[in-house]
C-alpha cells in the first residue's frame, strides 16, 4: 500500500465506526446477501467486508472461510479507490488475477485459496460519499462477469447502502438517547443533592422559630409576633418550593415511561401518603368508573398528586372537600378534581391555558411549580389541562388525554 491508500483507509475507518457494524455477530440479512450475490453471479465465492484501519473485517462470507485480512494484500483496497460509475457503483473486475501485475504475487492467488478472478463492488456512505468496504465476488478459475450479473450485484449494493444508512440512523438515535439519559441521571443526582442541602437550613429555621416562640411563651413587643410569623411563613414557602422542584425532577424522568395496565384503586391508594402533608382535616373522595386503565402509571400519579395538593393548599378551610373522578370522555381518559374552596383566580386560569399550548411552559413561582408539572406531563400524554371556577365558590380541574392503543 502507498501513502494514499493509508490515508484513504484512515478516513474509511472513521466512517465505518459510525455504523456500529465491525466486530458484530453474524446477521441474517448480510448472510443472505452474500448467498444471493453468489447465486445471481454464478461465482462460488461472495464476501462482504469493511475496512477498520489496519484490517479488512468480513461481516459475511459465502464459499470461503475468512474473518479478517491484512489490507496490504487486499484486492479490495484498489476497489474502494475507484470513482463512481454511471449507476453509482464502480466495480473493479479482474478476469485473471495471476496475469495482473498488481495481484499476481498475492498470497490469495499463490496460496491455498487459489483465487483467479475477482469482481469487487465498493460500498460507500450516503452524504459523505466515503468508501466503507466491498461486496466482492471471487472465482477459482479465470472468468468474466456477465453484464446481467454485474447489473444485479450493483443494484444489491445500492440497496445495501440504503440499509446501512438506516442502521447508522438507528445507532445515532440510540446513542443520542443514551447520552440524554446519562445526562438526565447526572442532573437528577445533582438536583437531589442540592435540594437536600437547601432544605436542611430551612428546616432548621422552622425549628428555631418554633423553639423561639415556645421559649418566649408570650407576645413579643411591637410587631415581633408578626415578624416571627413572616419568617416562619417564608421558610415554609421555601421548603414547599424545593419539594415541588424535586417532584418536577422526578416527573420529568417519569414522562419517558411506557403505558401499562393497572388498577385504579391501587393508583388511589398509592396517592394517599403523598397528600398527607396538605390534607389537614379535608374530606377527600375518589370515584372511578374504570376498574383498570392503561397509561404511564407514574405520570398519572404525579398529575393526581399535584392537582389534588394544589386544591388542598389553596383551600381557605382546613375541613374543605375535594372530590376526584376518573372516567371516559369518548375515547379519552378524563380526570376531574373538584373542590369547594374560594375559587381559582382568573389570571391563574389564563396561565394554565397558556401553559397548555406552550412547548416549554414557563414557571410562575407565585403559583408554584405544581401547575407547570401538570401542564408538561399532560402535554407528554398528548392531552389537555384546564381550570375553571364553579360558580361563586370552588374550582374544577380537568385533565383529558387519549387512551393509548394496545400494541
């Protein structure tokens, strides 16, 4: 090989790596391809190989047992250096290898393989137009390749290039998904650690304000009581915000969950511990017209938690009532949460309407992150989330999303 061949093989190895095909087990498609190439050509040997730097690696072989070879003695190095022909494939055809000065001394000609004829068809990458390897035919007797056989193999190579392009795209998507999943895991780990560190001083602040109030055990002078209450209130709001951030992080990961079939009563039972903090003395009820449903269970649970907690948190009475209903609206699932609280503000209704149509819903810290979480998760389900007032008192939160088909 000369310096040009070495440079070409380096570029080829980098291109081949993007297909994830070298050093992979045998695959039916490629084994069938070489058998078909041998059949249509009438030649006894057909080989599919790719160049991986300093070696020629065989993905499939028919009529000759070979796993890899040194490119220094390869006929195919000359094949991948050829220009495209009229069909897009430029084969190198040698009817008598022993009489060709380039190949006459090759160990594949003088050795046990006793090859005498060669027809190599280059395989090239789409877009970059870089050589990847060859689909090669070999014969142990000097012979030519008929025009019909040549055309048939050229068409096989073009189809192979399309299949390889699809293979590369699948690999690219898998790699991108894995990178995103790894980054998401690192972000979750960091976020949980930060949230834990942030909540610790807030909890200490709450404990100290309670301790201070107990120690004093009497009204503070001036606005002392009011200021102490403000300090505690801000600490509670900060702790709540961090809890919602943690829920948002967890729900983001849950949005990738596949649909599953589950019992709606089990769903409701799993919800109870998550709403205990907000519940106080409220009356919480659940009515489901569906015994089972099919959906990403963790996603539905997070939607329920956030909508119910929002209703409890903004209720003006500790003994208020919140009712949850799960039924069908045509072909859609429908989740309804109704409360008898003071009623949702008009600007919050408008905010939810905007978030339901935004690709990346914005976060309004004045309304908490719960509504942001619900809007994003409902979008991931392909559904709709809305709020509305119930007359003079009460709020109705409605979530609908399509029932997934069973595959």
